[in-house]
C-alpha cells in the first residue's frame, strides 16, 4: 500500500468512527468520502476530501492533489463515471458529478478564502485545478 493510500485509509477509518469528523489538519473542516468507479478497473474507490456546500443540495469538491501537476485519479474516475456517492457525516447519498464551468471561479475563490491551503496548492502547479459539482441524483 502506498503512503497516500495508507494516509487515506487512516482518514477514512477516523471519519467513519467519528460520524464524519476528523482531527489533525482537517479538524472542523467539511469532509466527505467520495465513492467513484475506477475509469479503467471498474472497481469502487473511496477518497476523503474537503467540500463546499453550495446550497440546494449541491456540493463542490476540488481536484487539487495537494498542488501536484496532474489531476488526482478520483477526478479522472469521476469524469469517466459521473454517477458517484458521498458519505457526509453518517449519511450516504447518490450524486451525478460534472466539472464546473462558468461558476468555477466564484466557487474556487471562496474555497481559497475559507481555506488558504487551497491557494497554496494553486501556487504550486501550472494546471487549472478542476472543481467538480455534485448534484443530488434523487
């Protein structure tokens, strides 16, 4: 298991053991567990991440990959298979995902203001960090 997979597994375990709350650098931050379907493997993948509540049931997630120069695997999976699930607190909900377009800049700016680490991630890469919108599937 890679170091990132091990770190994710620890966050997932803590999230589930504490009704969606985690400590450390993410204490108090809005966190979810995103379930995607592997673009190549077809297997379920689960990734912890911060989110922004957009209201009316929509959620934004950010493909920052801590400022790396490539998109995270979960984002590629989401683009290939946009029907996803998210665990938020103790609840799991189905969503349909899409990459933000016109609304991206507003959402991204708010995320950087609320959580300056995202501005740092942006400064570390030349790519435009994708913002994905999760729309309830209900």
